[in-house]
C-alpha cells in the first residue's frame, strides 16, 4: 500500500484514531510541527552522508551498509553480484516495515496478514535473481524494521508518528541516491474496502525529467507481473493497469495533498521533500491483501517466488533496453 487513495485513507484514519495519532494530524495542521521537523536530513548531513557512502560494489556476498550513520541497522544495505559483474546497481524497496505495518488483509484460511511481512520476501527473492545476473542490489531493509534511524519524534504508541512516517518513506529514495542506483522499484501490496477488489497495479511519476523511462519500466513491471501470475493454474488476476502517482498521492496532511506524489517516486518540493530519487523508478502492487484469494498467494512462498521472478524479468528487460 503506497500512496493514499480514498479507500486507504479511511482504513488509515481508523488506525490513527485507535493509536491516538490524530492528535499529530491536528498538531501539524495548526503548526505544532514545523516543516523542518518533517525534513529527512539537512543539507550538511546529506553531504556528509554522501561522502561516506559506498561508491563501489560491495566486496562480500553479505549485506554492506551504504550509509550506516543515517539508516537503521540492516537497512539501506548493498549486496554484491554473484554472477559476472555488470557494474550497475539496482535499488529495491520493501514497502513499510517496523513501526509501519502497511495494509492488513486475510488469507482464505482466515489468517490475518500484514503488508510489511510480505513485501520483504518478494524483495529478497528478487535480489537473489538480480545478483545472479551480475547486478549489485541495494535494498531498503533486510528485516522487519524501519529504514531511517529513528529519532525521538518518530513514534507514538509503538507506531510511526506522521513525522516518522514521512522521514522513513523519504529515506528510501535517499538510500537509492546514495547507492548510485540506475533504477528503483518499490514493492507494495494493495488493500480495498471490500474483498472483491483485486488485481495488479503499477504506479509511476510523470513529473520527472525521466518520465519516459518511468512509464517504460512501469509497463514492463505490469505486463510481466500479470503474465507471471496468470501463468499459474487458477490465478486469474485482474490487470488494473499503469497509473501516475498523482492518482494515489499522499493526502494525510495538507502538505502531502499539496505535494500530490508518492515520495519514493516524486520530485522535490521546497519545505516538504528534499531527497527525491535521481533515477527512473516505479512502484508495483501485485495483489490485494483484502481479497482472501490474492492474500493467500501473497503470503505463500510460491507466490512470492512467482512475483519476484516477474519483477526481476522486468528490471532486466528495462536495463537491457537502456543499454541498446
């Protein structure tokens, strides 16, 4: 679950009410939070991070921190290629994590599932496939944790505050930038207001200088994912298409509504977002967790392998086309 459509805002509003976070919304709206508190890092910190970041592929097969001073342990780490080195880096983002459970769904057996636990194995499976093809892969997180190193104002009742959510999401494109990635793919799952909502959806940003590459990547991800899922017996997953992030932008706050983009993909905005991605990217939501059939696929090892294969194939096709 990435940007916040109307149906998602309704679900999140209930969560915020239960956790007491609506007070933070009011504080933001009335000036209780300065905009500077929502910035991920200041210019000096960003320059320091960039100077410390790894600029060459990791030399070990285990995870190597990209900029450990800025990110939580096990987050924003690089994996070296296991195949012949292509000398390029792919960034993969496992949506949500730690204090942010993401969307909640249910399987056909009635088991409750959370998005943060399901995006990670898909990303790690995709990582292994891309490394075998010779790519260095940087992932936003390797465990059920935040991406950003948490500060004193980032949590409320064990969940992210609005400021913490903003910082953690903005940390993902920053990680991709520090890693010098050539492409960014963020993996999420969708949720709906009823169990009949289903299908695969891919989002891109049309406001960037590399918008053409964004849409090309998004179309490859969408096509390969739908094809891979439908290739499995009985998996008649709907094709929900490719859309721009202006249709699913963050509107939890007035500043988010004015921004109108997904932070993982969108441009900079003075006073709100200072670390935009510097490379083409797209965000894919392969399935709806609130559809018990699709939720069962998302929570199965087999389903996760199928989705990872589709994402890897799309990225490889995109990079091959970019080289030609």
